C-alpha cells in the first residue's frame, strides 16, 4: 500500500514553493466545505498566525492554477474553493442560504462534457450548477 503524499509533497509536486501559509491554506481547504477566501484566511490564521487577505488570494490563485484546489463561482455569491479536483463533478446551490453540495456528473458517460456544437474548442471540463432549496431551507 502506498502512503498518500504530504501537503508539502503535493505543493512541491505541483512546482510550488512550500511555505507554512500555503500548507495551512491547502489543509484548511481540505478540511472545509466550499469555503470563501475570508473563511480560508481565518483558518490559515488559526494554524499559523497572521497572514494578509492579499497573501491568501495570491496563494489561492497559485493553488488553483496548479489544480490543487478548484474555484467555483455561484452567481450572486463570493468565489468558493474546494479540494475536490480532477473529476467532472458539479454543484447543488441553495437559493436561500447559499449552501453548496457536490454532485457527480448527471449522466453515466461523460456526456455532460460533450456540447452539441463545440465551436472548435477542445472541451476538457463542464461546470454545471443546479439551483434549488436545501433540505433545511425547504423545512422553513
């Protein structure tokens, strides 16, 4: 059985410099659930002390570009970040409270990756957002 890589090894493997703030940020995103930058910054500060919001945004940009985290932008909501990358999952978003939940691709084969007309693009990802009310908001 192969041991999973440490956070530092993941950063190095992506060609990124390993810093305490980046390790704390990646671990905060991993431990969270579709977190916004302010919440991530708070989690990083809890782990390593002071870090500026600008430094968090810069690190999030680098980690997103390296595909270690995924950025989603539900309409009318701040960008959210998640650790689940490398697959074609989508999201359910509550119109009332803004809760976000992962949902696997809607069709068995990667059919949701194949637009009727690709316009000459090489499509490698689909970003689908399903909107509705979460179970808690439906009970209200």
